[in-house]
C-alpha cells in the first residue's frame, strides 16, 4: 500500500510538471505574436520572412551579408557590402541597397534587377579615396539583360568554365557571348563620370557609345553622335 501511494505521488508530480511546462510553452508562443517595442537594438543581421518562412529581405552587416539566390538556391559565398538585399516570391534576389567605404574606395548603390536576371537599373556613387586625383562617378545607369541567357543559366555556365582553369578559353567565351548579345550590356548613363564629364551618354544594343551630350571638366559643351565604329556622324 505504501509503495502504491508513493507511485501515485510521483505520478502527480509528473503530471504537475507537464502541466507547468505546457503552460510555459503556450505562454511563450502567445508572446511571440505580441508586437514588441524597442528603443534601441544592436544586431548583425535581420531576415524578413513571410509566414511560411519565405525570405523577402535581408538587412545585414558586411560579414554576414547574404550572397544572393538564384532559383531558390543560395549562391556561393562571396564578399558583399553591408546593406539591404531584396528577394521575390520565386526565391530570387531582385535588388538591393549596399554601401561601403575604406581607405581605398567608397561607394553606394541602389539596384533594381530584371525578373529572373541581373541588374537593369542602378543609382550609384563611387570614388577612389587614395592619391591626389580622387576620381568620382555618380548617376543613373541602365543595362539590357538577355531573356535567352538568364542569370541561373549564366551562373551555371561560367562556374563550369571556371572549373576548367583555362583563362584563354574563358576570355574567348566571354567575348563570344558578348558579341551575341547574351551578356549584360550598358545602355545609358546620366550623371558625372570619372573624366569629370556631366551629361547624358547613350549606347546601342551592343554597348557601343552612340550619343553624348555633356559638359566637360573645362565647362565646354559637347554634343556628339557616333556610328557603330565610334566615328562622329554629327558633332558640335
């Protein structure tokens, strides 16, 4: 009889312990949904996700910055500046805002990526911080990206090329793809370039300069139209 009472007491303690543990878990889950307010917080990285866990934005320092995603798969680890990286519902990077400055260079970039591809628009600032001639460039840039060779296919192809460790072949393939219009092509820049020219610079679908309207560093006005070989067809 005494043994039975002892076992009953043990069962009661066990049941009470489970009840308390369940209550604590319930309380903690309830608290997780409560909006909280902070006056200040120090953090190295914040992941913004949907209710199903889908990643939508990363705010991070440089050391923990996200390396990017293609087709829902994280890209190989690479150095990226601190800032914000945006992701769409397909599990792909779709733009971001990053910035960096050190003893050699400084810059800040806001990028918009084409769907399932790389950047097509940027607001950017960059300069070197060494030497007497601190070259700067800042403005709006536009690019074309090929729908026939999207970022996922491009990344896979160049990874396989790099694995061959043949620089001559790599450069040859880059040129071939560029000539075929399958790589990133700069089309427009509006701003100030590293030559001190401020104005509008337009390129054709092969990336060759065709129209330049700018004020040079000596305050001279330049308006030029170029053919596909870079020769003037109309200039003032």
